[in-house]
């Protein structure tokens, strides 16, 4: 009985070890193939020793059997010879035993630097041995999961960090961001303002279609309109000037705003034609009304202004200040009356600022020092009558001789230097104050620098020559005060004028001397105080009594001269002189 119990105990130990071996194989992904083959046994024989095999059943009736663990011949086999049954004691036999070591499961982890699969590190001998043992390894699904997890981690790291409100404010006020934003916005503004006429026809068919249309609608088109709610409201445009260095810049001066007592009396705004923005490029102001303004020729950063108090002020766009960087003193050595005329004449290496006040005093200044004038001259006619100057003009390329208009309606020629310095001649013809004066400035095959035109309160524009004291012609189409006049800088026979009724007229003397070639009336009929041609001759600017500055595009048929315009203008002047002589003869009869 004790022997039977011993065999059962040994069988249970063997069964337990077998189950542990199976569990170990399954944990590494190997399914053991166990085949039990029953064998005949004698009823008198009870069991086989536990040292040579195992017994599946603890039943005492079960006979000896042969247990095949893995049919591979290299595995452990337990044989029980049935022929020995009945011969007495059980005989144990020796069999070949091969021990196989299975490596424990290896944990695989990945890093950003190395993503080499573990399978690549497996030795070839080990792979062959696994093939011999016919061990089937499941596909490593964990590798794909690791790669997906790594990609998700990288995407999460690339997600931008959300800034706090304090960090946002600190970034917005940083010097680097402000510099970037200023430059970037300037580039974007330029891109947005770019305009190209993709439908332009170079064959000239568009011009031919408009050949018969000589009215203003097709020839004068408003390009830009400049105004500012704070700086131009309730102010009058007193003067304008185009920049000689930057043709897209236009400066306009304004008088005081009586409704804004705390604002400066004098304002000068620089408008930019290139950018489609409603704010001025630069804002300058001073404590006295600015009556005249101009860009300092040969000094692209300087703007000169003449004030009602008599001071000459100088602004610099390189300065962070809106107030003048220089100004003349209010003393007897300088001006003490309103200055309606300022002009920079000379060359790049030798230039001066010329200013004239209404008391007839002309001063010559160096822009480097405005503390006192370099030279001064009293404009007095016949040694007794002081000339109250309202306008001034220099002939093309001349820095010594000039003409001035006065409040008494006369136009005077004068010179700065020489034995005859001062007033030299008088041109009488207007019956009201002279408001505008312009010398011929279109260079070409024929020199017309002796010609100039003037406008007046007497509703007329008159054509003059320094070679004759009498007007060559009087243009009397206007029905109100004519406030300003200017020759075209490119066309020899073209000039523009503006009047109190808000009308802009363009006259081409080669086409007609009785009526203007093109006209346009400003909506609302504000008084147009000033007119200025751009250097290209393709744009013209007007300033009105409501503080509005308008820039018009002039049609090519008007502004672009033909090759024979100069010779045609010679014939036109000859006809004008003949007609004048005939009219005088008839008047004397």
C-alpha cells in the first residue's frame, strides 16, 4: 500500500513539472505538441518509475505506457517494454537526452536616436537552431505599436506652445517684433497698392476711340484724394510742392483751424501717392500759419515753410520731432511780415533758400544756418514804392533773375545781384492782386524761358514775355477769381489754372486759345487755391478751401507732347503777336 502511494506521489510531481514546462513554453510563444500513446500492460504490473517518465492517470488499473514528448528524436523518451511483463521486476533502459535552453522574453524599447529592430541583432546560428526545432514565433505586433507611439510623441512635441497673455504683451512690445512688423506692414502696403492695367492696348486703338472726346471726363480722372480728420478739417490749403527726389511725395501746407484752439496754427503734411492709405507720411507743425511750403531741392530730407509771422521754419523727416529743427529769428534782420514765397535755387554744391515777405524784403539763406540771412534786398519800385509780393517765379536754369507778383496787380522783374539789383521792369495789365505766377519750364528744341503766365482776382490769366511790357494774350474764360496757374513741365504749350468756383482748366495753346482743352469741376464747388504739376507732367494736384488735396491723372493726348509741339508753339506765338498788334491798331483808330 505504501509503495502504491509512493508511485502516485511521484506521478503527481512529474505531472506538475510537465505542466510547468508547458506553461514556460507557452509564455515564450511555443505550443508543445504532446502525444500520448497507450501500451499494453499486465494487470500485475502497477507503474513505471517516476525517474523514467510520467503517468497521466492515478488510476491503479492503468497499465504501463510509452510517453512520447515531442516526436523529435532528441527529446526525452520513456520506454516500457511489454515483453518483460510477467518476467518479474521492471527493467529500465537508457535513452538519448538533449537539453534545450530557451532564452527569456526580451523587453524591447526604442529611443529617438536608435530605432533598429531587435530581430536584426539575432545571431544566424540561433535562427537556424530555431528553424530546426520548428518553433513558430508570432509576428511582433508590439513593434508597430512602439513606432506609432513614437510618431504620436513627435507630433505632440511639434505642437506650438500656447503663450500666456503676459508673454503675448511682452512679445508685441519687443524691439525685434516692432521692427519686423513695421517693415512687413510697409511691404504689404506696397503690394496692396500695386496697380497694373492688364487691358492696356499698345496698338493705340483705345486712344483712337477717344480721339473725338476732348472733354474733362475722359482726360482728367481723380487718382487720389488726401484729407485728415484732425489735421486738415476746417483748414485751407495754402501751398503745395512735389518732391524733386521722390516723385510720389507731395507736401501741402495749411492755415489755422479756428475751432481747434489747442492745435497748432500751422500744419504741413507730406502725402504719399504710392500707398493707398488715408494717413500722411509725415506730419509737421509750428505755432504760426504756414503760408508757403516746399521741399528743399538737393536736400531730400528737409521741408521749408514760410509762416504768417515772418519766420522761416525747417523740418527734417529724419528727426522724431514734428516741430521745426531750425527757424529764423523774429528780428529786423529777417522777415517780420507774412512770407508767401520760398524757393531753393542753385546747384548741388552751391544753393540758397530765397524768401520774400509782403513788405518787399527778399532774403537769401543757407540751410545750414538760419540764424541770420546771408544776403537781403529791399524790392522797391522807383525808389519809393515798396512791392507787396504775393508770388515769385524763377526762369528755367536762372538763379539771378526772377519775377514777382504784387497786391497792386503789377508784375515786376528783378535780379538778385549786380549793379541793377532789385526791381528792373514792371508789367502792368491786371486789375486785381496777382495770385499766381509761373515761368515756362518745358525744355526742348526751342527756348521759351522768356515766357511766363500770371493769374489774378480780375478773373483772367495773362501770357507775358520778358521781352515785352505788354501782355501777349489774356485768357478770359473763367467766371470767378483765378487763384493759381502753372506751366506744364513737359509740354511747351500746356498750362493749368484753378479758380474760386472749384474748376480746374487745362489749356493747350496749340489747339485753342479761346476755350480750355479740358476742364473739371470739383464736387461741392470748393474754392481751388493751388495747383501743381508733377515732374512727369502726367499728374496734377489741386488744393481747396476745405483742406482737400486731389491728384488727377491727365490723359496722354493732353500731357504727352508730340515731336512738333515746339515748332507749332512758335507759330502759335507769332499768330498771337499779330492778333495783338491788329487789336492795338484798331483801338488807336
